[in-house]
């Protein structure tokens, strides 16, 4: 099971997986097996085989989403308009710092 990070995401995954399995099980009667050349043909399709052919069912059913609307070309820069240069920031160089463990060792060495 994938790592989701939060309880809500894990719960959502646990809710979705049985629904997807049922969807594949219900669609198995309307799927035609198109095995890859190295696969054997199957009469009783596995969920993986049903998933391979599920795209054809989706193409027949269609999608409830509305088609994308063309919005035309964006105006972009007008002719002759010059881009403003970005603000240069100074380069930050960090010196060689010492770790806490190195600082403790140098204090002991100097006091001895």
C-alpha cells in the first residue's frame, strides 16, 4: 500500500480501492480480451486484463466533463515593448564553519 502521510488520504484510498475493484468486476462482461503477443488468451478475465481493455468502455460511454473551450491567443508582449531586466542580487558566499563537535574538541585541545 502506498505511503499517504495523513489519515484522511489513507481513508480515501481505502474507500476508493473497493469501488474500483467493483467497477472492474462489473465491466468484465463487456470487455473484449486483447492480449499482448506474449500473453495467453483468457476466458475469465482477471482484474488486470479488464483494466487493460477498460479504455474502450470509457471511449464508448464518454465523459461527463464538458469539452475544453478555446480561449484564443494570449496577447503576450506588444510590438516594441521591452522586457524589464530582473533585479540582480549579490552572491552570498559562506565561509567554512565549524560544527559543534569540532568546537568542543578545539576547546579541550587549547586548555590542555
